[in-house]
């Protein structure tokens, strides 16, 4: 039986390869559509929750990276830029 941590690791491998977050995929095909703002928000929350449960600092570092990426991608001149 898979643990939550195993599931999170599988999700990271599939949907966040090479530090690029993707929106969705239809298995067995690799993801192609890059993530939307909402995807970044949900993924950040997931990583922060995982850190709070496991105290694995890797999840905290990934959380920080996702938040920085979302600011870089979706905010321009202090204005939200929906993609």
C-alpha cells in the first residue's frame, strides 16, 4: 500500500519534472500543458502541508520555489497577470 509521501513523490516526478509545473496529463502520455495560477496555489498548499506533517525540509524548499515561480510567472508590475 502506498503512503501519502509515496503518492506525493510520484506526483512530483510526473507533474513537476525539471522544476516545471504542469496542469494535467492523461496517462500514459507525459504532461504538456503548463500550470495555471490555481495549479501553483494548490501545489504550494500541498507542499506546505507535507512539510508540516513530515518535517522534511525538501518540501519546504519546494514550497518556497513554487511560490517564487508563481510570483515571477503571474505578477508583472504588482499586477496579477492571468495566463
